[in-house]
């Protein structure tokens, strides 16, 4: 039985008792457990079918909780926290020895994020402990941007979902390794490289994040719907076929696609992408064509997720 609630206090009681709870953030829904209860954290991996070697992000209610998790806050991390906390940014820092290794997958670092979603903030404050949480999807599926998507993936496998609306950003947080002197972007997100560089000009992308030419990595089987995903420069160039869908900024030719979503901005494109992937699977689409956008700002995060889905 999965209990649905709109009360952050009710959801926080599950966390304190060592259970897992799905909760909304401004990026995607997370599946949380108390960082300091290793058995509870282990249940996250079970429920999702997540490989144990993939570390979790610790979510905090206030900057004061950073010291429970990080043994050192580097100058870069200080600056990013000041500029972007709370928000869709995860900082990787050297971990405190007290952080259980099930959270960090045995790494000597820990990812830390303070969400800005009001319901997430109320929930995390009521938990009174940092909450380890990956996205609340079955491993390999697109991250959930609604509580209904969480229910589809995890009904009966988790005891509680904290219900909020559709998540604002729609893509997972930017992950920046701040454990060394040069900040390195491990995953692109709504806090763009350009925004990070405005605060710390030496910030770089990892090879993984450098765009079309990067080498195929083992983490590609991520974010993928059942339908095949392709990038397209123009809807007009997509060959006629049945059961194909379109999402992008431009209006496709009439009749070319069984289903189409035209987004009015990059923000809207990011907001709708995963929900559209799931909708296309339900509707039995075989192929989803995604319009290419320039690899900068939020566009870099969008292209990253779509390329990964295309590899899936
Ligand atoms: O927006 C988000 O980040 C969402 C919401 C729920 O906060 N969470 C999320 O978690 O997307 P997840 O587990 O699906 O993705 C976390 C990413 C993974 O790529 C993981 O490898 C990386 O962050 N990560 C976490 N801790 C790390 C660490 N110590 N070092 C390097 N990468 C880390
Ligand atoms: Mg995930």
C-alpha cells in the first residue's frame, strides 16, 4: 500500500521511522530516506532497482546542515552556495566520516543539495535530518515530474508519496564537483555552465558533458522511454512514418506526427520533456523526435538528457 499525502509532517514521520518517501522538488520527484539510517537508505536502492555503485544526493533544509555532511567546504562551494542555494544545484564535497557509505557508494565525497520547492523545504525541515534521495523512478526510466508518474513506477513498493504539483524545472539538478580547487560540472542542469562561470570563471565541464563528440559512457542507459529517441534539426527533414511523435520549439508539418508538443521556450521544453516521454510510451509511440537546440544555457542540459535517452 502506498499512502498519498499532502502533509509534509506526515511524510516526515515516515522518514524518521526509517521508511522511504517520494517527495517533490523543483527539479524532479526524489525518493528519500534519512541519510543516517543505512537500512532505510538501502530500501531506496531496492525500491528503484538501482545499482549500488551509484551515489545518492543528500538533501538539506538549511545551509547549516552542510557541516553534518561535508568535512570541508571549499571556497568554490562557499561561492556557489551563496549564489545558488536553495536551488537546482548539487555540490560534491569531501564527506564526513559519519556519512554512511551506502549513501556515497563508498566514495570519499558526498553530493549536497538544498531544494527551493516550498513543499520540499517544509518536508526537509520536518525530517530534521538530511535526506538521501535519487530521482523517484524505476532505474533506467525517465525521472518523474509528477506524483502520478511516481505512483506508476513505484506503487506498492514504497509506503508514502508526498503530493505536490508538476515539478517546475523538469530536469535533474546540475552536479558540480567542488572537492578540488577547479569546479567540474559532472551533470548539466538548470544552473548552467555560464551561470556557474559568472561566479567561478575556472569552472569546466567533464569530458562526459562536452557535447556531441564525447565518448560513449557506461551511464548512458538513463532517462530513456520505451520508444526510440532521435534528435532532429528540423521537423520537415523527419521521414513520414506511423506512431512517431515530435517535441520541440517549432511547429511540425501537419500530419507528419501522431502526437506533437510545441514548446514556447527552452524552459517549457525542459519542463515537459520527461512527461512527454512517458505519455508517448502510454500511447504506444515507436519513435520520439526531439528538436535540437544550441548546446548552451538550459539547452545544454536538455541536449544531454535527450542524447542519453537516444543511446538507451
Ligand atoms: O535534481 C536532482 O538532482 C534529483 C532531485 C531528487 O534532487 N535527484 C537526482 O538524483 O537526480 P539521481 O540519483 O537520479 O542523480 C544523482 C547524480 C548521479 O549521476 C550520481 O552519480 C551523482 O549525482 N552523484 C551523487 N553523489 C555523487 C558524488 N559523491 N560524486 C559524484 N557524483 C555524485
Ligand atoms: Mg536518477
